């Protein structure tokens, strides 16, 4: 009896509370009804959403596992992954983060190489890149930054990175990538730390022999649905198998890097040894040249001292010569003076001789004139001269011709 009264009292209190706060009760009732309806809708649409997402992933060949390595990845790593029975498609790729835009509006782009077998792009406008210098741009980024087909995208690589060969790319396509199904494009160590969009280029635009990542699709992944336990188990099994060869591949890569480094060290050591040998030879040649130079310097110094002595001797000889020359010049001057005096004396003597000769000639002429021609002729003939020669002498002495003397003698004979 007491229990029924208590139940009746509670029921009465409940309706009284409802009547007192009818608006609050109706609000709570509507909220609960909406929650139940929303939950029921989600539960009803969940299979369809999974199937739609799975169909998109299968169509675009979205990778199931991304393998990266701090020392890069090689074709040997790709081959090792292909040999795992849990893998279906394995493909290497290149990627890097770059900066585009001016200082005030810098944006970070994640640049990847085009894949042939995985991660197929959805084209909204244009086409996929076919050659170096062409790019496929994120549709959301292109819309926000006002990029269109044919526009140029100028990029800057951070630090000393030169992974990309080009710095200017022409937009030939715009669209979406299955790697980015949400608005978030990821984080980076470049720029602001947030990736603002993605860009795809041909693999030849990357200047690298090593892949930055390897994309893997699981074997028979098309037979399971995404976001289910079956897919999770398949992905976990694939990851475990890849981790199983991780140590082996890391050691192989480490050995390869060490081997390449060792080879470079050996080449450098050989180059160093060759350089040292060449340097030693050059040093020996230089030392020999230095010794020869020192000897030449010593000889030169000796020659210099000898030359100085010879120069001093020559200077002394020059001074002596100058003195001798001065003395000789003085002697010459004195000789010239004596010659001039002698010449004057000779001239005076010649003048005196000429005067005496003239006087003698005059006296001789007077003596000839006082002598008859016959006596004159007899004088020369007595000296042994012939008549003709005597006539010539007489004519000369008397200042007449020979003919005159001859005629005179003829005339005297006729008388």
C-alpha cells in the first residue's frame, strides 16, 4: 500500500514539474529527438559513405603505405618491397617543399613527381604535365591564389636545396589529389610551417638519384572496404611485413652510403697521395731551383764584387786617362803654339830667302848683263854644256828667248 502511494506521488510530482517548466521540457524533448534522428541517419548512411570513399580510393589507386628513409630510397628498396607477397603495386616518387609568392604573401607548396601506377590525379581543368617546366596545381590553392591555366608559378627552394631543376613552371592542369581528401595540406619546416597547397611535376624535373618516398598498395586491397576491420588488418599486415625488412634495407642503404663514402675517401686519399707526390716533386724541383738560385746569387754577388772592383779600377784608369788626356791636350796646345811659332819663323825665313834670292837674282842679272853674250856662252860651254844647252841657259839668265841668242850669235858671225 505504501509503495503504491509513493509511486502515485512521484507520478504526480513529475506532471507537476512538466506543467511548471513546459518550455524546458519541450526543448529537452526536441534535442533528444534530434540527437536520436541524427545518430540514426549516420548509422544508416555509414555503409554508403564507406562504399563511396572506397570506390574513390580504388579508382584513384590511392596508396596504402608510404615508405620514407632518412638517407633516401633506391631501386633496390623498391625491388625488395615488390618481392613481398603482401604488396601489389610499388612505385618510387620525389617530393620537396618550396616557397612561392612575394614576401608579404609567401605560400608553401608541396611539390611531388607524377605517379604512373598509384595516386592518380583528378583533373578539373587542363591536362597533366608532359615535359619539364609544366605543373599540375591544387585546385583549392589555384582558386585562392588566382592561378589559371597558362599562368607562371615562380618558386624558391629553401636554403641550399637544389632538388628541382626549374624555378618557373607553367600551369597546364588544375585538380585534386587522393592524398589530400581534407582541407589540411600538412605541415612543413619551410616558411610558416604550414603547407598551403600541392603541385605535381614530371619526375625529370627532380635532380636526384634517390627517391624521397615509395608508395605501396596492398595485395587484394580492392577486395576489402576502407574504414573496416578487414582493411585495417590488411594494412597492418602490410606494415608489419615492411617493418620486417626495414633493418635489412636500412643496413643495406647504410652499407651503400658508407661504401660510396669510403670510395670517395679512397679516391680522395689517392688524389691526396698523388697530390702529395706531385707536391713533393714540385718541392724538390723548387728546392733545386732555390739551391741553384742561391748558387747563382753567390756567383752573382762575387761577379758583382769583381765588377765593383773592375769598375773602381776602370774609374781610376779613367781618372788617370783624364789626367793623361789633359796633359796630352796641354802638350798638344804647347806643340801647336810651338808649331805656330815655327811656322812663323819658317815664313819669316822664306821671306828672307825670297828677298835674298831676289837680290841674288838681281845681282846675277847685273853680272850677266855686264858680260858679253859670247863670254856668257863660253862660260857654260867651259862647264861641259853643249851649245844648245848653253844657249838655253844664257837666254834664261838674260831674260830673252833662245832664238834671240841664236840670232845674235849668227849676226856676230856674219860680221
